[in-house]
């Protein structure tokens, strides 16, 4: 008996079913591959994000507080450890270290493969890294303004210490209330308890040190500034700062290399 041949319509129907079946398997395969790839990418991203940060901080400076102390104070308050390379006058006078420094001066700061000079650049770098540069651009600009003014005061102080201590100390102390008055006003107005906003910034570390150093110079320097006294006490009571300032490392480190303070 002769077998009947499928009609053209039946052939087209079978081809269509076969093609649909093939597309279904292909789609399933691509979906599985895409999901696996997505999961793999997610796992890789999570692995990168959860890996412990191995940050190697290295500070090179003399064994004095000087310009490096605001850097040390910020690192300590933020719970960071660092390696310190202590520069002696003999090392410095030999010249090799000075010549290796980009601008012929220290502090020098290394953050992994990044090497920085200039105290302000180092402090701002760490402030961005630690989130102590204000909550937004407006606060960051105000913090910059505060810090620039504090650096002006620090320059006046260093000029006295290094150049004309014996002849200008009395007049410097007489003029000091005029230099402290703006910060008294700022802190009295800012109920957040810091120079700017409601959280500590890198400028606050410098102000705290300047207040303490000026009280060494003149123990009565803050007598007429209640807001500055409250501010000093508040920052000094922060656990990491308190522990650091009570340590031998801090107490035995002179403010300046010439012993004047």
C-alpha cells in the first residue's frame, strides 16, 4: 500500500514547530549563561568590596610636633595606624634625604603608592579619605576658609617660636586675644560644637593643637573665651584623642626643635 506523502501545509507546520523548539532551547541556554555570568560578576564585585583594605601609611618627619602634628592627630582620632620615619638633624644635614624630597622639605607622607609633600595637601587628602571634609561642597568651602585662617595663626606662632621669641613674646601674647576672638564667635554661634557643621573636620584638629600650644605659651590665653574652653575640653575628651594626648609619644615630643614654646 502506498504511503501518503505529507502535504505542503503539514511540512511547513513541522518546520515551524522544529524552529520554535530550537529557539526555546537557545533562549533557555542564553538565560542560564547570562544568569551565571551575572552571578559571577556580582560575586567578584562583592569580593572586591569585602576585601580588607591594606593601607600602608608612612609619615617622615622630625621628632617634634611642628607641622606634622595635625596629621598625627587626625590619624589617631580616626583610628588609623602608621609607620613613622623619624628624621634626625644629622640625617637632614647630610642632604640626601632633603634632595630626595620633591620640594626639599618634610613632612613626607606615603599612602600606598601615593607620595605627598606639603602639609595642607596631606591633611586634605586624608580628610577626603576619612570623610572629615564636611557633608557637602558648602561645608567643604567653609572648612577650607577656617583652615586657611588657622594656618595664618600657625604661621604667626611659628615665626615667634623660630625667629623672635625673646623680643616679641610679650607683644604676641598681648595681641593673641584679637586672633582668638573670631573662633570664639564662630563656636558660640555654631551649636554643632565644631568649626563647621555637626561633625569634626580636619580644621578642628589644627585649632585644638593651636589652643593647647598657645596655653603653653600663655596659660591664661583662654580665660576670657568660654566657647573655646568648652570646645577644647570636648575635643580633648574624644577617646582616641584623649588616649593619644596622654601617651608618652605625644607628651615627650617637643613642640619645636629649638625647645621654645
